[in-house]
C-alpha cells in the first residue's frame, strides 16, 4: 500500500524542502511537483518525494482527514515510519 502524507514546507534549498509532518521535520525532494512550491505551502509526500502541492482550499480538510485516520489507528504509523528512517544505528568507532 502506498501512502502520501501531507506536510508544511518550512524551507527550500535547491530541489529539496524541509517539511514539517506533525512536528517531525524531514527533507523531501521537489523534483516531481509541477507547480512552484514556497515555504508555507503544503505538499503530499510519498517516499521522500513531493507528489503534489495542496491547494489552499484543500489543506484544512486534508489535515482533518489524516487526524481521523491516525486517531482511529490507535497509533501513529507515520511517526513510526519516520522513526525507522531516523533510528539508524551509528557505526561504532574504536
């Protein structure tokens, strides 16, 4: 199953945006988005790539829908996925 996750763009450097997903910040590539994206915009992220920019009229409804999904799941699968990406063991150096 593929899941696209909405997040707010905080900053952009080149083709990479720093995006806030419910308090978790992650870098997302903007190569696949057809519209111009600016800080403050919301995008849909899939596997580290923005797949589209959300229209201003859709933001509140989209975020509310995800809040329902997350609360009914009883856990936060998005946060779990992000934790797995960040929780990589550091190599031990002697």
